[in-house]
């Protein structure tokens, strides 16, 4: 009996990432989008590891969106942190996952300026290459993000060093940071794909931070606007 590939509906899992199904589905949904090759993805990951600012007992990954509530990678620790010099915004247009070509959604990215409250996830040293490979299969299917080391600080402002973060690539056609807020609110209120809705993505991110005692006024305001739009619809 032939083994069936892992289901895509319902969320991102380790099995889904390892199977390659996620990439296949993105290719089908967006045939005109250029996806990164395996060699390009491996080279991107190697460049990040070569630029690693410190070596020791593992690496930090900065979580500001769905990584907060569904990391799908093995971690040995988590703590509240801020990315210094960056802020979150709904600036990545998506036509599958949490949107469709007919009704695209919007997901979070990091843009330059300000600070971004979130969490850092610790990957053990022995797991770094394998777990980061899974993370790259999730975040670097295309060129919507630019991975980089960003400075992070704890809740009291103490320097924690650097963490890997996926910052937005404003030079790609998937960038939607120029859209008016009302249009982004409309996308979050109505877009739906095989991973769920844009509204769920927003609410779970806000609630995941709140569960750690972190309140983000931007996410709170967007959640209020999206709920009002959904009620009006």
C-alpha cells in the first residue's frame, strides 16, 4: 500500500515540511511565482550559519507571527524578547495557505524601524542544522522574506545577542506594505485558504503573545478592526 502524503489542511506540521507537499501546493496555486530551488535554499541557510555572531549551546530564532503559536520545530527554551530596529506589519501578500489567487490574504513580516515584541525560540546546538532546514522549508519557499540576524533584547531591555528573523523582502511582488490599512483589514477579515483564515492568523498571534503577558497595541487594534469588518460582512 502506497503511503499517503501528510494532509495540508489544518496547519503546518513537521511531516508536512519534510514531505515537500507545502512547496508543491504553493507551486500549483501560484504557477507564475518563482520558487527557490533546493540549492538556493541550502545556500541561504549556509550563509546565515556562516554569519552566526556567536557559537555555543544553540541559536535563537525570533518569533513574531505563527512561530509563536505553532513553531513546528524542536526547541529547548522560549522567552519574551524584542527585535530591536524592526517592527511587525501585514506586508506579505499570500495567494494560498491563508488566501487564494481570487481573494489574497496578508501575513506578517518584519519591516525596518522601531521595536517588535515577540518571543525567541532556542534550538539546541545538536539540532541547529536539521531544525533550521525545516524552518527554511517553511519560510523560504519563495523570496518573500530575507533571513538575517537581528539584535534582540529581553523585556527589561537587556541585550540577548542576535536571533535569526525573517524580514520582509520589499523588492518582491508579494510585498504589500504599500497597501492602505483598510485593504489589509479587508483581506484579513475575508481571506481563507487551506491553512485557515487571515483572521485566525491575526487572533492566534495576538492571543499567543497575550498568553505570555505581552500586549501589542498594533495587533490589538488590527484585531478590533477585523472583528468589526467581519461583523459588517
